[in-house]
């Protein structure tokens, strides 16, 4: 998906909607395209020393949290936005705050995956649930909430 295709898909989406796509820059594998208050924008995902983090200016880069996977990175920032319990902040000094709420699906996810997401959002103790081991294993395969 190109930059323009991502912008087109996000143009009518609610603020905070995002998608992950291949980066058009050869030094990066992936990019997050997100709908912000200023319109769709792109954030490169950096991969270095086996860890993922958002690309940023040099003075901030060392302060950004690093993750073992892109899913961990996305889950962290979505949860951080939910924990604030507020909408996106108004831009100051021409900056746009990172506000990730939900992925933009290109097709409907399977019902069993949606159920797994709901269960993972509601409990952190999957093995304490009165479910068959096979279902618990399935829930454990994807522990994320996004």
C-alpha cells in the first residue's frame, strides 16, 4: 500500500484510526499511517538490535520505549491512549499528538478472533477460566487487545 492509498483509506476514518503498511523508505520495514486532527499522517517504525520503536528526532529517540514485536508496540500505544481516558489533545506549536484507538480493517476479522480479543480485554487470568485446555491455548496464542 502506498502513502497515497493509506491517506485515501484513512481520509474519512475517525481520528485515532490507524493501519500498518510497508514503508516506502528503504531504511525502514514498516510505517504506521494514522488519522490525526490534521489529517492522515505517517510514523515510521524503526527496527534496531532486534527491537522495534517509533522513529523520532535524535534528541527524543533514546527515550522512546522499545518492543520485541510490532504488535507489542501497537498494543502499548493503543493502551496508553485508552488509559488517558480522554480524546486526542489539541495540537500545540504545530505538533500532532500520537493518538491510536483502533486499526482500520480491510476485511471483517473472523468471529473467533473478535471473541479472543474481547476475552483478552476482560481478563488477565486465562488459565483460571472454566474452559477446555485447547481454547485456553488458542487464547494464549494472541494475548493482545488490538
